[in-house]
C-alpha cells in the first residue's frame, strides 16, 4: 500500500505552509488562517466607515548653537 501523498500549499501573503487539515476543508485556499482573519478584519474596518485619524509627526530643527551651549 502506497503512502497517501499530501498536498503542500503555502500562504500567498506570509509564505507559511497551510496545514493539510485546513486544505481538507478549503482545498483552494491561498491564505493561511491567520492571514485570512487579518484580511477579514481589514475589510470590516475599511468598510465600517469609521475614520481613523492618521498620526502626524512634525520634526522641528534644533539650533546647533543651543545644543553646544547645553553640552558645556
């Protein structure tokens, strides 16, 4: 009796192997369970209409004379 060949499949997002038990239920899966759940969460947030504020970082140049006088 020949051993049953297992189909190896890898996630198209992270590259991790998709376990055979997941492939048994979803034979055409291209994402692992973790990446699939991340994608669903992204879609929920994106389509919810909630505006998420973007962080803005303002860089202020320092005066080199001020730095030298503080070091002394």
